[in-house]
């Protein structure tokens, strides 16, 4: 890595940035606590295809993928404490690269400020299908890593992760942990998942549900007694259920709906929202699936989930808006922030009245 590039990565670590953005011909930009800052005292960034500096960020498979498709995912270690996950891509002004800062030190649920549902999942479930969903950059991978870390420290399990690329490195403690990267250790998510069925796993973490083959394999693994975790870029539990089913052709959707109803154990939709003191705070929606939810999924009326469970204190559902309002009432975020991050602004006013 050249010295200017290293200087920017050091600055990202020093300022606790979540992301670094490089554009050819522009000065680098850091994202800190959700806000973008130009690094004014830096040089403009230059990156050209085919140069040694360009190729050093990717392995051969990733470089070939980039040359064919115009973008590629990659990851690299930076120090004992940090890694970076990246995407390099062509755009109108030249080549750009976005990097996500990843801390090698796995944090506990308490250190991350995660709600009790995550520890409940890690400690009390031996099988099922759990999804952590939300927009890009809101900590889904970190939450899954915390779950795997807790299982690793407390249970004797065989944990297999399938990622593109590998983000957090999880080392054996009580469990046996094996991490596979797409393009390096396996050709695709679906192939790696099919192979995992012959690897005697107890826990399987899939970095992202990208296509119907991956989803089908995940459902089958959950059906056969495994504990399966993954992520989706969706906004809430209802949208997640609909998205999974809609990925499949119409003639298969009834079968998938039945499988999903029997295997889905929970959905957590999360957000990192800017607090009054400048920190990012955790807000979430939680849906733990019970018999009522399973019946609704089978009935093709997933939009009724919230209405059916509203007012039932033991239902295992927490609305995102309720979580945001709790932060407002604790004077941790403003009402305006709550409304901006809500998927239903009217519910903010409703929950504020309680």
C-alpha cells in the first residue's frame, strides 16, 4: 500500500470512521457517526486499472471478476485489530472504492448495546432460521458476528460461515469454526451450502441471501435441524417475508411459503441512528415467530402480522417505531431523527402518547 493510502486508513481508525470513500481525482471522504467528511489536507486519489497498486487489493479471482463486471468485493487485513471490507467499481468519473472498517476484536452483546433478543437466540435455539435485516451499513454483520462469538464461547458446536468476503475472523474456542469465502474457498453460495450439508454443521451463517437457490438451500438446512443465520436488505419483518417468497417463480411460491412458515424463527430489523451526543445508537424491530405468525405466513396475508399481534404483550414483536420512541423518551435521540429513521412516521406520534 502506498503511504498516502495508509495515512487515510490510519485516519479512519483514529476517528472511528465506519467507511472510507475514494474517488479517482477527488480527495478521500470518511463517514463518522453517519456523517461524511472530506479529508481536506490529503492528496487527491488516483487509481488506474492494471497497475500493481490496483491489483494489490484483490486476489486473482476478484480481479478477473472486476475486469468482466466492472465491480468486485474484497477484504484485507490491516493490523492485529482491524480489517477492511471493500468494493471497487467503475463509475462516470473513473474508478472508485468504498471500504468498511471492521474491528477484529469481537464485541459482546452488552458492548454493542444489542437488545436481549440476540442473546436469547444464541443461548436458547438449536435449530431454526433467523434473519438480521436492514439497510446497508447498519451493523447487520456485526450483530451476526456477536451471535456466533457467543455460541463459540459457550457451546460445543460446529459453526460454518459462508461469506463474500469474510469479514470478522472467528477463532475456535468451545466450538469448531470454519469460514469459507466465495471465490476463494467455494464457487458460489448455493454450492457452498449444498456442500455444508455433508460437513456435519450445527450452525450455519450465510453472509447474504442473494438468490432463490441460496434461500432454498437455507430453508432446507433449517428444516433438517440446523441453526441458520443470514441477512437481507429489507426494511422490516413483513417486507422480509414477502421478499423471500417473491424471489421464487409463482409456481413454487406456495411450497416456499409453507417451508418458510415452518422454519422461520425470528427477524430482527436494525438501524444505527445518530444520537444527541454524536454517537450511533441501536434501534430495532423484533419479530419472534409463533403459531399465529406461521398461520399468517401460510395464509398469504403477511401484511396482517402487526395487526394480529398488536396489543399482545407476549407476542414477541417490537415495532421499530416503538424502539425509536423509547430512545426519544430517554433523551438519546430527537423526535426528528426518530421520524427520519421510521418506516411509518405516523406511528412515532402514536407511541409518543403512551
